[in-house]
C-alpha cells in the first residue's frame, strides 16, 4: 500500500508542477506544495518517525500531527481560493464598468439631435 500511495502522490506532484494553463501559481505556493508532498511521502514510508516528530512537537501521535497539517493546508488552500475569486470578481466588475462606459451613447438634446 505504501508504494501505491507514494506513486499516486508523485503523480499528483508531476501533474501540478507541469500543468500549464490559465492558472498561474506563485512559486512559493508550488514550493510549499512540493514540501508538503515530500513530507507526505516520508510519513507514508516512515510512520514511526512521524510519531517521534509528533512527540517533539508535543502532539500525541503521528496521525494527529498529520491531521493537523492537513487541516492547516486545507485552510490555507480555501483562503487562497476565496481571495482569488474575490480578486476575479473585482476584475469582472471593473471590466463590465469599462465596457458599459465605452458603449454608452452620447446624450441627445431636446430637438432630437445628438451633441457633437
């Protein structure tokens, strides 16, 4: 099972790093993801070491430490996604406003003629 988990995680890592598209991830996000994946592989291959590390950090078991790490990463990812959507929403509002201003017609005077 350990080898399957390591292969799956390595495959996800390769897909994440090689993915090219509209989503441009910051280098720091990619680096943090790579470090988290390496830590995950280490935890799968050496679970007893994870328990020792958990003891150093004051956590009872290695599985608890892993759970805490996952909660932190999930929270950071959720916050990052929320902030990106808010930024996109603001960009779309500005774009819609600019298009509306460009498409606005010049005012018409009471005689039915457009102002020049």
